[in-house]
């Protein structure tokens, strides 16, 4: 009973403002999937402002390894409130262990770390979600003030280097682990969300349901929340994706010079 029954453990690896929340929302609606949103977020906050890269790499790998075996109580460093949440952990662990597929969306994991997880666990799959870097940075500038304090050229350099490095590693992984890594463009999800969802679920070895298709249509075209107060809603995902390209033409030109887009 202590061993998770999941056929696959799936990591949706992406970047801030790259459509990962919408993609995760689509994935989590399938009844066979146990889904976790940003399991590494609290770890990053605990070490904000420190020289933390090496430490966080080790912690992120350890945390994702723990996630893959559904032992969530080990992920929380605070014990002062343990008596209040122990039942929640028990229920979450139980649901995780009984799920056919365990999935986590994260913007805090590198492809190199994901590769280590794939090597250590043959049931780990990776969905690499990418988006046009011009749209990513335009979206960051629009929705997060702290990005406006950093030169666009510096942001573009960092983002493009990160994405290119991850893509190169993912190509090697595709040769090592056929059918265990999938690259998805956010633009494809925005243009044809139901078709993109079918591709995702097919990669995971499950069938999309009629209720999945209806939900996806509602959150990407109709903008209906369907009574879900925490779901990601896009009145028109395609229009949203295209709109980012029209934001700050001078900013886009700076990014293109750096990223060679």
C-alpha cells in the first residue's frame, strides 16, 4: 500500500509567463491525473536573496524525488502547525498514491535536473512547455513590476540562454528516452487548445474525455468559469497570445537583437 500505483510521473517544465498555468489547468481536469501546482515555490522563498543556486539545485531535485513517491509531509519545513494539517497530508498522500498519473507543473526546475529524475526513475516523463521569448518578456513587463526594473537585454539574455540550454538537453534526452519527453509550444495550445490537449493526453497514454474538451473550450474561448474560483480562464487564448507581440515594439526589438529571434 505504500508504493504509488501511478503509471507515469509527469513534470511540466516551463518558464514564468509562458502559459504553464493554463497548460496545468488543462492537465489537472483529467480524472486519472493527480496534479500539483508549483511544488518548489516555498523552497525558493526560504532562500530568497542568498547565494543559493547550488543549494537550490540539490533541494529541488530532492523535493521532486519526494513528490514522485507521494510523501508530501516531507516537503514542509514547518512543524509548528503539523497537528492542524496532518489529516490533509494523509488525504493528499492517499489520492496521490491511487492516481494513474502524477503530474507537477514547475518553472523552478532545469532540464538537467529533470534529466537526473528521468535517469533515476523510469516512470518519469517530461513535458517541456516553451513560448516565444518576445511574448514571454512582454508579458512579464506587463504583469510584474520587478521586471521593469531590470534591463530588457539582460532579461532576454538570461531567458534565451535558459531555454536554449534546456532545448539542447531535451534533444539528448529524446534520444536516450524515446517517448518520455515532449516539447509543446504555448502558441499551439493557444491556437488549437483541444487538439493540443489531445496530443498531451496521448503522450501520457490516456484518452481525452468529452468533459475535458468542454472545459478546455470554456476556459480558452468562451471564458466561462464553470463555478471554479481558482481556475485559469482565458476569454480567448489565441488572442491573448498574439496580443503580447504587439506590446512595446521597442522592447521586442531589443529582445530580438539579444535572442537572435
